[in-house]
């Protein structure tokens, strides 16, 4: 059976600041983003079901994490004290991968032009 990659998109709104940038950097101030994340899963197409994984199974794993982030100050979440897009991607990967071993990629978009792509280590 062919190997394929599927993705599911999630959105959340959060505030953050970057504590390690110079004080005059605009991201040193508290500000917010409407984040868009994509969770990509890769695997062989199931010959009977006709899918790589049920999209609902991805949702069951990721929704509780989105709930932890939505309308929160990211700096206050353990592991996100320096909540760059890159650190958010790693945090999500580490939380998702144990329940979705087929995880191939996590994409974090702070906005349409600022994008981080993480494929594990």
C-alpha cells in the first residue's frame, strides 16, 4: 500500500512575550497571536479502511493540548517559559508523539508569514 502523509489544522489564541530578547525588541512586550498549527501524520494506507489514520484520532490527541494553550499566557505554561514558535513546536511534538507515533511534522504559524516546521530530532 502507498505511504501517505495527512494533516489536521488547529487554531488557538494566546498571549506571550519573549524574555530573552533585548528590552527594546518588540517581542519583549506582552502581545498575542492567533496561532495555526498543523499536525502531520505519515504512514501506510490501510487497505481496508482506506486511510492512514482517522482524523478524529488526531483530534482526540491534539484538542486537549490546544485547550491548554488557548486564551492563556504561554510563558506561564511549564516548558514554554520562552515561547518562541520553535519552542512551541518542540513542546507540541513532545506531547503528541507518544500518543501518535506516526507523527511526521508539527507546523506552528504565528501568522501567515512566520512559520516554524519541526520534524523531530
